[in-house]
């Protein structure tokens, strides 16, 4: 099995937004990566039948899928040395923690570009020099975190999330739309 250190810079991109996937693929190809694309967990499994990329970029919210977290788990199970970066417009502490627990080396909020992703691949070690901010968490941030934690718990099911949070589905949809996610 080929591991990240030995790989011929093969990258698996799991992204259901075709336009974004094409743009990111071309950018990585210009940098010398061989890019494989999948739109969800099934496609991810298909790619893994024929190769073991050293790198993966996984979108957290995949159309019709529970989440990209299942892909992260599958990729990490297939090769624990694979460097996996999760990209999301649904950034939250809850999903970041779960992504890292499942095997991601980094978690980036969209919009992120190829430079950001390559930097994430190269900085898999923790940094004890990271600044701790003194900023307290606002009510809006706490609400946003709770919404996204519940979204992750429900597999990004908007109706079930709204029910669990005790709010109307349309209210939740409006809150999500205001954040310009994905």
C-alpha cells in the first residue's frame, strides 16, 4: 500500500459541487498532482479499489449524503497515513473535532484555495506557539455552533435539526442562508 510519504502526489477530491471540484482539480494538477474525483462515499470507495492516494480533500456537506465525515472515516480506515483535509462552509467546533477524531489532519473553512490546502498538508504537526485569543464567544457564535453541532448529529437533515432545536424549519433555513455556507 502506498502511503503519503511515498505517494506520487495522488490526491482524492471528494466534492459534489462540480464547478468547484473542476477548479480545484485543475489547480492541483498544475502543481503536479494526479487528481481523482468522487462526489460521495460510494465514489470514494470506488477510487480506493484501484489506488491509495497520499492526499485527500473532502467536503463536509455532500449532497444526498450524511456528511463527508463518513468519507474521512473510510479514507483513514483504508490508509491511516493518508493526509486528509476537510473543507466546509459549515465550520463548527463540533464537526472539526469529529473530523480530526476520524482521521483528518486539518479542517479548513471555505473559501479555501490550493495554497491553503497544501499548507494544511504540510502542517500536520500541532503548533504550541499558536496564539490563544482572549475574545469571548458571542451569543451568535454559540448559536451557530449549536446549530452546526445538531446538523452534524442529524446527518445534515434540516427538518430533523429544526425539530431538535425547537425552531421552525424555515427559520433554520434562513439562518443557514445568512451565513453564505457552501
